[in-house]
C-alpha cells in the first residue's frame, strides 16, 4: 500500500543497502503502528532500519528528495504518541534500533558515546561494569533507547540531583532534515560558536532531524544508599524538609511525594505491600540519598540526623530509614505501584505538569480541591517529583460512573481545566513527557504567541519539506488544529 | 548624521518616552563606539536606553518596522567586538544599562531574577547579603552586565564546578526581533514544551533578540576556601591530579594551569609578587576548593590529603597550601597577572580555544611546539582553565621584531594555523569569548557546512529583517565575507 514516493524510497534503500534495513511484512510492522498504551493508531507501509549514521544520512537525503515523511522510533515508549506514524499512511517509520553500539566509554573522562538504538538498561549495565553510572532512569528503561531519551529530554526519578537528559548530554550526532550529518559529539565543556545546535535537537522530538548518537556524562557508581519513608502533614512541610537536607548535602537523588489515600490504594490493590509506618498520615515522602565510592559522606548518617531533628522539632510526624536493601526496594515498590493502584480504582485523566518548585506544595493541594469541586464525584491526586516541581496530576472517574463513557465525555474538559490552572501558575503543561500528538492542541491553545511563532519559524526553517516526524510537537499551520 | 529611518525611530522614542531614553550628544556616544581594547571602531547617531521591558519591546517593534538595526550593549566588555556597532553608522545602539533592577532574590529557592543591565559585581554583593553566591566570575565583573553575560554564555574561573552561564540560567525574558516579549523567566526544572527558546537565546550574542532579564541560580555562600599552588612536570600530570581530587569530592572550583616561563614573566614584570614554591618547575597549577556553610567537608583537608599522597607517590614535584587569605589572594594575583605580564614581553596573537579535556594536556604542549616551529622566533604559551578543556593560547612576537608591523603581517596567518590545529583536535575556536565580529570569518572558514547552514537558517527565520546585532556571530550571505 506504499504510494509511489514511498515505493521509490523503499526500492532505493533495497538497492543501496540490501534487504536487511527494509521491513515491509505487515505482521512485522503492526506492533510499531500503535503506541504502547494503545491510544494512537497509525499506518505505514515500511520500517527502514539503517545500522549506521551514513545509512541514515542517505535515507533522509533521499526521503527529502522524494517528499516522504519519516517517523523516528526507538523503544516506542512515548507517553504522548510521539513515535506513532500518522494514520493516513503517508510516512515511513525510521527505526534506529539497529544502531545499538556503545562506541566508547571512558571511566576516566566519565563519558560514553552511545548510538541512538542503545537501550537505557544496556547503558546502565555497561557503565556499571566500569565502576560508573548513567544517572537517569525511568520505568521504561528496558525498552527506551538513547535516541528517544535525548529527543524527548527525558526525566525520571534522579532529576533532582542530576538533571534531565539536557544536562547529561555532552554531545550529539544527528542527521539533519536535508541529510547532512551534524557531528557535535565532541565533549567540549566550553564552546561558544553560536546557537547551540545540540541543545536545539535535545527535546525536539525528532522534528528537526534524527539523533544517531550522543555523548553522555557518567558519574561514579553508587557505593551505598539510604532510603527513608516519612509521614507528614502537608507538601509544604515536605519541601521544607528537602531544603533542610539540601542545605547540608547534595546527596539526595530522589524526593517523591505520595498522598495518604494513594498509599492506601497501593496497600489494598498491590500484593506483597505493607505500610512503612504504623500510623496514617495525610502525606508521605520517599527519600533516597546516595554516596559514591570514595565519597566521605554517609547518606544514612545524613538522613538520620536530618530526620531526627525534624522529628524532635515536630516538623514531621514519623520516619523510618530502610534497614536493608530489601526494605529499600519495598519502599520503592510502593512508589512505583502508584499508577497501577490508581488504575484499579478507575480510569483517570492524567497530566504531567510542572510549576516552580516553591509554588508546588500549595498548587498540589489547591488544584486538587478545585478540580474536585468543578467535577463532582471525581478524586484528584498529585504525586511524584516534588523536588523537581513536577507532579503527575490524576483526576479519577467518580465511583459508579460508566468509565468509558465518562472518559470520552469528560477527559478533554478536565485536561483543559487542569492545564489552565498550570498556566495560571506559570507552569508547563508538559514537564517530562513532551508534546507529541497528544498535547499539540493544548500547546497551541495555551502557548504564548511568541513561543508558538518561534517554534513554527524554527521548524519551517530547518525542515522546510516537513520530512521529520510531521504532526508532532509543532503545528505548522493553524489549519492543522482542525484535522 | 542619522538617516531618515534612524531619525524616525529616535523621534518616535522621544515622543513616546521623553528625552531620558535618548542619547544623541556625540561626546556621550563616543565611548560606546569603540570596544574596550580599542580594536573595533563603529558609528551610530544615537543610543537608546529604555528602562523597562515594555519600552524595549516598543522600540524593537518600531525599529523592525523602520528597518533600523539595533546593536545591544551592556558593559561593553566584549572580547570579540560583539557590542561595537557597524562602521557605516547604519545601526543605533540599544543600551540595556538602565534596566538594572534585581527584581527578586530568594535565598530559600536559590534563585534571583536580574535585569539585563545589572552589573555582575552588584549581583555578587546582593547574593552575598543573603548568604548566597552567584558562582560565575571573571575579570570584567565590575562592568559586565547580566544581559551580556547571558547573551555570550560567559565562562570564567568557576566553570569547573558550576558550568558556564548556560547552566546557571533558569529562565530568560527577552524581546524578540518582531517586538514580541518572550517570558521564559519561570524557573521550571522540567519543561518539555518543545525547542528550548531560552537555550537558543543564551549565547546568541543578541542576534535573535534582546535579553531583558534572567532568572539565575544561586549556591550557598563560601564558608571557607583552600588555595593550593603545585609544581609539576607536565599538563598530563596536572589532569591526573585533577581526576584524583574529583574522585573524592566536587569541591574544586578552579584548576588553572600556568607554564613555568609565564610565571617567571609575572615575577619579573609585576610588582609585589613572589614565587609560591622554592624550586623552578616546568608547569604550575593553582587549585581552589571551597566549602559552603553547613558543608561537613573541609576543603583544606581535602587538598592536604590529595597533595600529600601525590608528593609521596612522586606524581607532583612540590606543593603548598595558602596559610592565610592574604596568601591565597597572592596566589590568585599570580594567575590573574598572566596576561599583563605576557604583554610586557611583547604583543601576542591570542586565542581562546577548547578541546575535549582529556586531549588538552598533549594539545597544549604539541600545539605550542608546532606554532613555534612554524613561526620561528615566536614564543607560544597555553595557560588557563585546564579542567574545562579551555586554554588561552598566545603566540608572542619574536624579540627584536617591529611589533606593530609583525602583528599586522602575521596575526591572521598565525590565527589560521592555530585554529586549524584546534579543529583537527575536534575543538572549538571560541571557548568562552564568542564569535562577535572578530571570529566571524574563521567560523565561516572552519565551521561544518551543516552547522553554518543551521545558524543561517535560524537567524533568517527568527530575524528576517536582520534587525538584531547584524554582522555578528552569523554571516547571512557568503558575500559578507568580502565586506
């Protein structure tokens, strides 16, 4: 079902590079036409899967000539439909999964060069084998690839200390929309040769070119960690506690906030879970502090002293530090099971939002109250990366409602309501998941005219034929709102 | 001598905002038509000096309509002619110096919002009054302004630990080329709403719009510091020493390398200086480690243990830790006097270059040898920020040569030779000073076609009328090479 241009591109790739980089079998393609949550369904007559930067460059150059759009894919773990091809079948999928070499890893320099198709977990394991660590992790680490993680400026649970992908990328190699190769892999700590093209490509969701490799910063491996669970009265108290710890040390990597009723859901819905503390508290915090090899600081001593003082001062209600790795893992399981537990209580309209850190405690509480008041019977929950000013904000269906019908009727209205509150608070409607196709209309509705005009101008200038992941992140014409 | 369009702009500004934002007195304008080193001479009939973002936006919008180019100025401390207007008098200077308010400073959040015209030293002092520190400093701190520092992605002597301006800016407010205001001041740790417009404006040298304010990250004030002076045999040894310290702590803020003969020049040319060590060594290193309030680590103990081990192992030849603040200041004076001492020995063609850190030790030595062999009689010296992979590379005139004549004849050839070596090493011909007008031709000669095409495309798309600091950073047409 390839159109003439697509057929010409496929034939060209076969002719130049043989059968290996071409997938046209319908069954082989099918899994890659749907996002992992099953929300977006696309069509494409082929997957092209080059195994070198040169092959990518050749393919992109030819696709540009022929006017065939390319949709890049790594692990296909986008939360916003960013890797699903358009439904009209006009595009071809460009899979980077075969570019899966770790080209180099220097423990001395704390740098690794990984190709786009390297799976995050593989990088973790390779770094660990050299006594180092790549300090970004997230639930999809077994599937998500470096190319996708860079292209979406991925976050996760260690951003508090190490930043998002934007801060961990020391260099980028990419094929630009005209097929030219941008070689920005050299890890230069200082480089003032004009607009930072690497930074422009990070988080661009493949709309300005295709990342083929990245130079990534490593940190020392973790020698020991301390994981604490705290019960307290309000997110404001949680932030105060975080500030207290940060004033003494930068060893805290995770600081996750969990509402008391969400924890109750986890305890009732997820097998083999138990409450870390005896009492019940309105809010809970999971804290992880780590120490590297040779690091004189003891993360456990740090948490013990801060928490003891906070208990004595009456700031927090109760706290416990995991006595073993098994207990630490059990604490993390409670945090990681939140989404699953929430699902068991009914469908929720989900949002990945950020506001300035200092404003997040009150925002979490006030926004939940306002959402529940505006949509009677719903239950609104905010949880997650308090230290990053980023929470996942879920509005759950009323008990007893017809879930599918409720979602179809209410989801868009609820999201607009939540996003309006976020914008009023000076925040972002996409903290870490990106825009993809899911948030495109909301970005158009809520983005400042200056920002939107700039996005369009950059996209049009660098990808004038709209070859690179069209229909994602930036809407080129206002007309596209109606499609 | 204003042309009709300039006159219309000046009249418009007077009409809207009164006399205060308009300077047309020739004597008042004169100092701002020349860069501080006296290398670039421009012309302009007026300085416009708005005192609010709204005034800047109104002026830029009108300038766009009238086609009057604007050259932004802060402290006028550019090293590359980046703030000097074109010699043909076609532009008007837009001074941001009256926008000099620190809009807010939160010690708790470690953030300050400073307007473009705030002088770096003022920010330092204001932060210190709140027990905080803005961890970027450089020689021109008494004149350089926040707008210029952000626009040039400034570096300095604390980059090793805290990064360049790019890493210290949490938010940007700017007036875009069409007069629209980009409000990106909110300090969001996570924000994935597409291309990072803030990052695009940082280091753009005012060619994509004018920064009016920035949100800046603060760190705890320094409670104590330790400054060491080390004698050793080779830059490779110096880098090894740095790695050793970094493996134990991130407390090192400065790690500056100084050749033995440069130190000798300082000792002979600069009054009130004395050698920190008794012996003579081929290379010297100045190390500063700091500890914040409440930080359990002792920077002095750190340096003592590392240096004692290195001495015992025979890695380094000698070392001393400053016994007092006065001695620490004296050590820094030696480092800070390098350029002045070099000048006393004759004019030098100067380069601000970077290569990957691991490659810098050999590059420093080899490049100096090759330059001296290629240009007989010259003396080549590399010194500075070894830990950042950034050195200042000077090629000094042969003794006894006619200095002015030598410089006029040789400077360009020497720079091309040095820059060729830098590019061959995968480095940058501008590490921290930017491109401005000084390095424009070399960037055109040596930049990859992909990079240059992208710079031009972005500039043309965002500033189609070429209103913003024309002729700096990016040459819009190849023809401009010949102007």
